[in-house]
C-alpha cells in the first residue's frame, strides 16, 4: 500500500459517510488515474440492476475526460469497510482497464492486488467479437469512448 492508496481509501470512506445515507446509495468507490486524479461515485441501487459504485466512478472519470485508471477501491456504508468488487464489476474493469490495481481486504490488513488476480480464467470479451462490416447508423447520439475501452460491436 502506497500513501496514495491509503488516500484513495480515505476518499471513498469520506464519500460513503457523506453520501450513503439511504438504501439507494450504500457503497462509495474512488478511482485514481495514472496521472493522479481521483474520481468518486456511489452505487445507485434499483431492482432493475442499478450500477455499482465502481461503475459510477468509472463513468464520473470518463465524464471528466480522465485517462487510464490505475487503482480502484470501494467502501461500504455504515462502517463496513473496503468491499471487493462484485463479479460484474470485475469483468467491466477487466474489459476497460485490464491493468488496474484493486484495493481489497479488511481495514487492518488492506492490500493492493492486480485485477487479474481477482478474475482467474477470465472471459476475454474482445476475443469473442465477430467482425462485421460497420453499418452507418443515423440519429444515434455518439457515445463518448472511455479511454482504454474497445469499440462495441454492432448490436
Ligand atoms: Zn459491482
């Protein structure tokens, strides 16, 4: 754990205390870019599958034009401490930022692990995309591309 890793945990902890005050928002995440910028987000709980805090933090970083993400951590509300990313977030992180570091473990023994250590024998999405000719689409608002992400296949 570097000082910047501890600071990232503190940032997520502060957001969890300040913003996670209802069942709608129960986890805060903080991400640090390779150039040291920090972005935070909270989960948006909803029975339809609202996004986890990690995904919201990734979106916040992309919104601000952040580059490659280096480290991420999630902290639960009500003093639950650092939470490991769920399976969906592990896959999202792997596909967007395969070299990202993740802070995990109990508060008195936090450690940083490469994401790949949390996702052995992983499914590599880009290895399974059929290359089809691009079809021009009109009337579709262009979505910003998150740095490090891959162009989505046509749906
Ligand atoms: Zn998740």
